C-alpha cells in the first residue's frame, strides 16, 4: 500500500508517495518526481547512489531541467557508484550538466565494492527512495525521519570510508 506525503512549499503542497514500490517503471517515475520536488521544495542537498546508474533517467530532459532549476549556491549534490561508465555512455545530458555545475557536485567511486552492496538510493532531507532489491526494482519510499537518518548514515559511511573521488568533470590530456 502506498501513502502520500505532502511537502509544504510556496504555491501549495506537493505530494510524493511513501510506502513500498515494485517495478522499473515505478522506480524511474519516482526518480523523476524526486528531482522535480527537490527543485520545487528547494532542498539543499541530494545524494544519489547506485552501482552504475544504468536504470536511472539521469539523461532525460525533464531530469536535467529539474536539476537546472534546483542548482544554485549553497546546494550540494553527491553521487556514489562502483563505476560511472554507464553514466557516460547513457546519460550525455547529465554529463554536460555535471561539468557546468562541478562546484556543487561530489562524485565518489567505490571500484572494489560488490555492485550488489552499493546502496541504490535517492536521498534528500525531506524524502528518500531506496531500492532494496535492485534485480526486481523493489524498495521503499519514505519521509519518516528515522528512515531519512538511517539511510543518510549508511550513505555517509560509503562516501567517507568506502570510496574515493571519481568521475571527474573534465579529462585533462597533453
């Protein structure tokens, strides 16, 4: 059963679902909605984590438009992955956007990690989307403070202790 959480903002509340989800289409739609909400609600921080971001709609125009509306001084965007090869190959718009906004984006790489161990999460201070079963694209969506804190702590452990800088915005050559 999916509930809905209202997130106050100027112009009235906007809703994001809470509860369990299953299916790639539902996951992709909720990622799109999360980026749109981040821009509307003015969340200061976004953390995304996945083994390779293969299933994510990062290169879609709607996601880039939402990220562009969200991005400004004082915002932070953190990415964690085993590899960024799929991002480069599948999400060209996102790669261009990332180069423009490199000053607010931190990309971390955990190359030696088992891809099934890397959390598959979209996190913000107001809502989280967490895939618990990546193979079946199933998980939970929540605005519960305890889940937000627990997921944030797990992501912090990965970012600070189990990863290194990765996915530079430019490649320097001779």
